[in-house]
């Protein structure tokens, strides 16, 4: 299915899943990533990148949060 998506669709899929997995225990994310690797390596790579980006964005927000 992922082969049928254009670049924008893939990026939205990766971002949505990355955001949904943010904050989930690492053991569960690791299991999910194994499933995504089995589906398509590019799918897993895109979600890994989205997760990394989501984590970096949260770190920046935490640094600037006046709480």
C-alpha cells in the first residue's frame, strides 16, 4: 500500500503515526517498529524519523515553557 502513496501522503502517514506513538513505552514502540519493518523498510524508517522529530520538538518546547 505504501508504494501507492505520493511523497506528501507518506510524510503525513509517518507524521501521524510518529505523533501517535510519542510517549508510548519504548518496548511497545520497538515491537511496532518490527511490524513496520516487515511491512516495508521505508515505512519503518519514515516513522522512526517522525518519532525523532517529534521528540526534538518536544524538547525545544520544554526548554521554552515558563512553567
